[in-house]
């Protein structure tokens, strides 16, 4: 458990948002975050975890570009998809959607989920018209999307 200071006297709601985490990395032998942490840093953090403190103002910068460990992608699509402006939703994810099956997405005609981690099963009912889960991403992806949307067949390679 991290210990935080609040030297800059940030407002309590902001501090709560910055320091909140329901992520339990302790239950696993290795995590994605652990894989990208240099081994020396990982060992030092493990040995001295009870001595480490961090100011919450420093955590703001650490959050930039972070998606966290709880993904609510379906909620975001449901909220922001506008049929007057969009034809499809494209999601790049590890497909561990915490809101899978809890959000109505019937107003979104086509959803592509690019599962970049290879977890199974898919968070969407893939295989139904307009719902596609693909593993990985290459330059051929756009041709594949076009073929799927047109309902036709094409020859490999695209």
C-alpha cells in the first residue's frame, strides 16, 4: 500500500481520485506493469515498500497517458457515439471490459474491438453482424474492415 503526502494541499476530492485504485497486483506472480518496470527498481520497491512515500501532486503526471486497470470502454462508446457523426466505433484494448454486458450498444451499428492482449472470451458478442473482435493490428486491418462492412469476400492477402 502506497503512502502519500499532500504538500501542495490539493483538494480532497482530487487527492481521492489520484490515489484511488482497486487494482490488486499482489495476487499475481507478474503483471504488465511489472514487465515494463526495470528489474532494479522492482527489487528496490519490493524491499523498501513500507518506507516509500510519494506526494499526490507527483501522481498527476504519472496518470497522463495511463488507462488504469479498470476499463469502461463500452460505457464510453455508449456515451460518446453519435450516429449523425460516426459510422463505427473502434476500440483498442486488452478486452478486459469491466462494463461488458452491462451497457446497451444497439445504437452503434458497427463495433471493432482490437484485442491486443489475446484474452478470451471477447467482451462483446463477436460474430454477430456489426460486432467484430480482431487480434492484433496491421496495415491490412483497414481492408479487412471494409470487406466486413460491405458484407463481401476478398482474397488473402488484402
